[in-house]
C-alpha cells in the first residue's frame, strides 16, 4: 500500500471508529469528514481493506441511500445486516432509514 493511501486509510478508520452504536454514516459522509467529499470510493476501498473489524466497525457505513454493501468484507451483506440489527438499527430489504439512524456529524459538509 502506498504511504499516502496508508495515511488516508488510517484517517478513515479513525472516523469510522467514532460512529456511535445505533447509528450509521455514509461513504460520502466519511469522505467529507476525512477532508474530501469526492473520495467516497476511497472510503469503500479502505473499509474493504480494514484489517480489524472489531476495532473499526465498518459495518456502520452504508451508501447514500442507506443500502448495505453486497460485498461486506467480514461475511457479506447478511452479516452486515445482522451486525446493524445487533446495534439496534432496523434494516428493511437491505436498507437503513437514514432519516432515523444517520450519524449527524459532518452532514453540513454534504450540502
């Protein structure tokens, strides 16, 4: 991994660790908090390369529509749904209601 990516990935992991239990964030939201809202795909790459799912709860990150990832690195879509439900988050047809469960930090960066 390039050193620039390593620093970016670590920044992303630090932000994801701040998402409270019972809430989710979007890839774009994490990118904005990391300093560049256009890096949502990089957030996805970082979470897919996450070396420690227990330390960095990447399952709390969903897309801008609240949809879970079909390629969730720690066991697939059903595992992500199970982890979100264990946090008390309702998931219906693979989608989280962002108006109810989205973490409020950094939302002003998205609009």
